[in-house]
C-alpha cells in the first residue's frame, strides 16, 4: 500500500495484519444484509408492507382488516414458513402478535442475507470475467 491512501484503506486488511476477526466478520455480515442494492430494495419492500399493515387498521376498520398482514408474510414466505410452523407448534395456531411480527422481521433479515450473498457472488463472477483475455 502506498502512503497516498487514506488510513482506513491501509488498516482494512484481510491477510491477518490489520483489523480482522469478529469486527471484520460482523461488518461483512452487515454489508451482506443491508449495504447492497438488492437487499436494500427487498427490505424497503417488506418494511413498506409492514408500515401499510400497521397503519391500515387506523384508517379502515372492516371485517377483513387483519388480512393486510398477509402481504408482509408473503414477501418473506420461504423463511416465514418456518416461523408459522413454530407458532403452530408452540401456540396451536394462536401465536401472539409479537411472535409473528418478530418472525416477519427475522425472516426478512435472513432472506436479505441470502439475497446479499447471491448478489455478491454474481457480481464477483462478473468482475472476474472482465479480467479474462483470449490468452487466458
């Protein structure tokens, strides 16, 4: 590294000589979950659906007002299926609201991690392909 780079670029090493370990792993995990386009768009979609579902009973009170919570659950479905199964097993179909809302949030974060990892993998393959030449 040359001396014209900022200090954080010089200390952010993965070869064991800089900041590695738990903080580096946590930072990498947070980047996968939150700091990429695909994960941010997905979390915005789920968060928007949850905000609409939370505000909707204040605006409209019909017999089917609680059905609005189907949308956030559907947006997080593959992971939320496990949460719904746990709620069924633990409370016999009468799981408390905190469990279901927390399950939606946790499911969204798990799926955001998977989307971030897939996005990083696809971008890494695309970046590696750009360095290939006909001689390779």
